[in-house]
């Protein structure tokens, strides 16, 4: 890590704007072409409020924040429950905010307790990451 982390340290929130173009690119990269991620009518027909981001794309943004906070330290564990969709408007984008604290530092591992929101609403439940402290990259 670029700097030492201690239990209780707050992590500077990271904000990511998710656009419909991002969803198209993610669908191509992942092979997940479910139309709820690109077609407004299909998304609404299944009870969604509109086109939603892929859950794994949202989790990937968490991984990006963790990499920024830790200087690219080795991620040992990354996980969350998908609790609320990130609705992406046709124009502009949806802002996903990833924040958190250092929960613990022990046995060469740093555990991060995270909060992931969009529009002030939590979109991931119990998100956490564990990184290897020894994987320091200057």
C-alpha cells in the first residue's frame, strides 16, 4: 500500500459515473447481454424502474476504489450482496459512491468495511474487501 492503514481510518469516498455507454461496453466485455441493462421497455416490463447497471459492474467499481485506496495491493476477498439496483438514465449517468473504513489490520491482512450508494441509497449489502498488507506497491 502506498500509505499505512490503521483500524478506524476513514477512506476518502470515490465517485463513479455510470452511463448507458458503460453498460454497453460492460455487456460486450462480460457477455452479459440481458436486455434489462440496455432496453428501457424490457426493464420496465419486468418491474424495474428503468435500465439498471449490471451487479458485477457495480462490484467492479468497488474493486477499483479498493485499488485506488491501497495502491493496487493484492485483493484476497471482495464481496457484497446485491440489494438495490443502480438505475442508469438515458441521458447523463448514475453516480455510484464507494466509501468506507478500515475495519481491522491483522496477520498481514487489511479488512475494509465499505458502503456503496447511488442517490443516497445503499445498493450493495455488507460490502467488504480484504487486501494483503505485504503487497505494497510504491
